[in-house]
């Protein structure tokens, strides 16, 4: 069966911790369905613990990527950032981290990260703010007929 194209918001989460990716996805789905009154057909959230699977599924369409900095096995979000940017310039990439080394954070931004979100009690609020900003942006090409805060 041929895959149908998806014309909505694509959200991808790459983190080496499967518990974290599952929890993050469930919280995002709950908030998008309730607080943002989005229909489940308006967004697709995919989670990954393996960078190869993530990169093979990376869309060439508009998407938001929440990318963990410390991916384990001597792999960082910086290692993945270049591959993302080569495959698509349409993705908004946010490094999600508990790292507070200013050199590392600056390196992430210099490599093309659109922002940094810290793993703390404001993680979900900031993630949702990023999603709302993307949906409200003139760069987002699809009209989803959802309430927007302007």
C-alpha cells in the first residue's frame, strides 16, 4: 500500500532515552489535542532513540525537531545537526538538553539550531510555544484551521 503524503505539522523527537521520548510524545499529544484544539490529523509526532532510524525518516517537508544534545555512545546533537541541515532546510531544530556549558550551547546555535530548550519544569511549555510560533509563522505552508494566537 502506497503512503499518502502528510500535509500537517510533523514533530520529531530524538533522544537516547525511550522513557523520555514516550513521555514527551504523550504530553505533546495531550496538549495539542486539548489546549490547542488540534485534530489528530493535523500533526504527526514521531519519536526515535536511534539516530540512523531518525535520519532515514527525516522528511524534506516543514517539521519541528526536538533533538537531545547527549545521545549516548559518544554521539551528540551536533553530530546529527549537519546531516539534518544537508537533508532539509525547512526543519526547525531545537536542542533539548540539561547541558549548561556556554561553549556547547553556542556551538549548537552556530551549527544551525533554531533554539535551545532546557530539560526542566518549563520544557513542555517552551516546546508548545515553539509549535505555536511555527504554526503562526508565514513560513508554515499549510492552513490547518486551528485557533491561532496572534
